[in-house]
C-alpha cells in the first residue's frame, strides 16, 4: 500500500475534517464526556481546515494512501510566549483504522524537516494529560515533557494538557527519511 506525505489543499479540507472528528471521538472516548465529543461537527472543522490551508505561516500536511487522505499534521509557529524559536504541532490525527502503520511517524518526520527549513530550533505540542497512547507515541519519537501544564475550560469540560518538545536537529539525525525528500512535502 503506497503512502505519501504532501501539502494539503483546500480540496482536502473535508477529508481532514472527517478524520479530525472521527479521531477525536475514538481517541478521547472515556477521557472526555460523550456529549462534549458529539459537539464537534465535520462542517465546522472543514471551514477551520480550509482556512489553515490558506495561511502563509503554517504548514498543513496530509498522509495519503491510494490518493485518499488518511491523516494530517498541522505545523505553525508556536503560540506559546516562551517558545519564539519553536514550531508547534497543533494537530496530528489519523483515521482510526490507519493507526500503527507508520503514517503518524512519517507526518512528524515531515514536520521536523519543514521546521528545520524554517529555522525552528524546537517543535512543541500539547497533549491531554490523560491521553496515554498519544503520550507514548510522542515519547517513542523522542519528544519529552518540558514541565509546562495548562488547563482550559470549554463549557463544563476542563482540558488538562501538558507540553512536549523535541530539538529539531537532534530529531532529524534519528530519522530514516532524508531531509531533502521531506522538505518538498
């Protein structure tokens, strides 16, 4: 099954939104209330991801299998005030049936290459404290918690997140994919 990582286009926004909603519901089942998860709509997410495709200061990558979008990763300059030298992965999700096939790793490696080309020294990301599978995935790739925690309240739901980071150059030295191939993603 041939897979490819490429830059997203606005025509990918619907597929990205469908993956985002289904992945959220699968990943956070039992962590977040069902009613909260059911509030996420594909239509609203589609508009958000169309906008992200048109932003000049971010990169939205998709993983495709047989030309079908099966995952995505969004890299932006860090939104955190203490991380001006960092890029941030704001979202990375795969269609639930695509997990454990190396696509998540490929998306992160492509993001590392883009971050390097843009001069970022680090990549950060935020993950729900209770999301142990995601934390294990990031740690297997070399991301480490940096001690930063935050809580956001969305209605009656409190989202407790912890920040992970990785040094871009150190991470690229461990990857198996040549940077020059990924930078063109």
